[in-house]
């Protein structure tokens, strides 16, 4: 397009998200929203009309991606009372939350279940609010009495006011639930295929839920016929399917049914990992949720939660060893447990569990983009991709923890547009 704005980001050390070695003294030429050229200084000709952004001794990485959070706008420390707060108020809070996520360097997120996510996406696209690129699942589909069914309220109330789920039982109703989410604008379909891993809440989770969650056992919650009907319906509509699955049978059932991503996967076994590799499915472990639960556990529940977290870490290591594609997700949903803006803690935990910092960065960029089906557009700093990138003070290959500090982020670009930081409420 004639007259399209050009910008050249010069001088920084480029970590492009592919896993290749960093490029010192790099040049990234951006035309409009798209990366036009990438290379070393002297290799890329900078047009005379290009606006220069001198990255100096900074590090440049792709915008980070969180494949699993919930944009529910929850603030109340009691989920029972929080569920009855006005939806417009929660939507406004969620609009503030997405700003915090963007300030933390996450330029794309996937909402794994909420009533307002699909509308926040529209608001960002229309320029009404500032936030990351959003993909939303709409409401997560669960069986009656399942993981996303909020048992503390009558079922009729839940159907009208549930925070992040909708119930469906039987093949016909399951297919209808998928169609309803597609109708409402869902980008992806979320299915709950098994319950939680723990039977008692941690101290920090108890503070957040005040006994409002009924801890369902980690057993399969949908039949194979129901799962296959939902996945088939979603894929027919061109939507990927993310599945909350904890234990081996539920994970394998979801994979056999055609799930695109397994969320949490706390109790993976070798067979499940091999099926994931065979099916080219992705694993989104959300380590930081269980880590925070363990940190805040009461004396009564610490042993159970520590055992669950240790199991989760073993599953993560097994998946990495067997070549499963691992993407980044945090399950950020309520400030009392998982504050928005601290999403990069997931990368720290991945490194502690055995990944190299380069692997963790690639997981949060390239692999996460692949998991979302957006790898032709985002995830790496390469020619033809959208110019989503961060300019960072420091070297995340030496200290992955700097990505968790918003003060380390000097500049954020989404689709070639520089987002001015800090963003004020």
C-alpha cells in the first residue's frame, strides 16, 4: 500500500522465538502491521522515510502468548458473592485486567471460559479499550455436576449467571452447546473432560472460594460419544478444541476424540504423551496455578496439594522428554490467587522444571501461536508475520525472571503499533 508507515527497530539483540541463536545488532523493518525484513545491521537496507526505534543494548523478543486465562473480572474474595456481582461491573474490571496482561508483555491471550471474553475481544478490535489480541472460548462446556458447574447455586441460576461454564448432557445437547458458543462469537471451544485433582482447597484457594467450589474427583466426565460429538461439531465450524483434563483416562479420551490442546494434564502418563505426539496435540500445563495453591496451602491440605504439584511437575518433565509440544498458559482468573500481570511466572516455573530459558521463550511464543492456530501470523519475529514484539531491559536467557517484571519492558508493539507504557487505568 502506497504511503504505508515504516519503522525500523535497530541495535538490539534479537531472540526471534524460533529457538535459533540470538542476532546481535539486529534490524527489524516493519511496514504497516507486518515485519518486512529481519537481519543483522548492514544486511537490511533501512528506507530513508522509516521511523527509527533504537533498541540499543536491549533484547527483542516476540510478544508473549498466554493460552489459558479467564477474563471474568472477579474481585470478591468469595466466589459465591462474586458470582452475583453485576456483569457490567465485572466486564469493566476485566477490561482493566487485559491492560495489566498487556503491560506484562502478553500481546495475545486465550480466554478459557467467561461471559465477557467474546465482548472484550470486540472492544479491543474496535479500539474502545487497550488490550492484547484476544481469542475467547465463550462459556466452557461441562456436564451437570461437572468441573465448571458452580454447585453452590441452583442449576437454573447457574444457567443464567454462571461465571465461566454452561452445562450440557447427552449427544444432542452437547452438540447444541457447541453451536451456541459459536453463535455467540467463540473463537475456540472449551470442554471439561474431567474433574479436579485435589479434594481439599489450599489456604489461598479457600480465601478465593470460601468453600464455594465442590471438588469433583479427577475422573472422566463425558462419554466418548459425547466428546466426539462436541469435537466434531467444533471442527466442522472451523474451531479448535481445548480440553480441561486432569487424569490419564480423561486425557486419552479427549485426544482420541480429536482435542487440539490438553489443559492442565496434571496426571499424564507415557501413553497419553505418545498419543499427543501422534495426534500433534499441544499440552498447556498451567504450572503456576498449582504452584500458587501449594504456596498458600493450609496445614490440613499441604501434603495433598504438594503431592499434586509434584505429580504435575513429573508430567511436565515426561511430556518434554517424549517430545510433546508444550505451550504456555497460566489459568489466571482471580487476584486473590493468580494476579493478572504476573503471567510470566509460568516461564520461570517451566525453567525450574527443566526447560532452558530459550525453550521457555519459544513455548510462550512460537509453540503457543501454533497451539492457537495463529502461527502464520504471530509467534516469531520473521518476515511476513505481524509485528508483535517486546523490547526488554536485560537478557532473559541469563535470567528468565526479568520477564515477570513489567519495569523491564521498555516497549511493546502489536501489529506494528507501539503501545505507550505504562498504561494508566
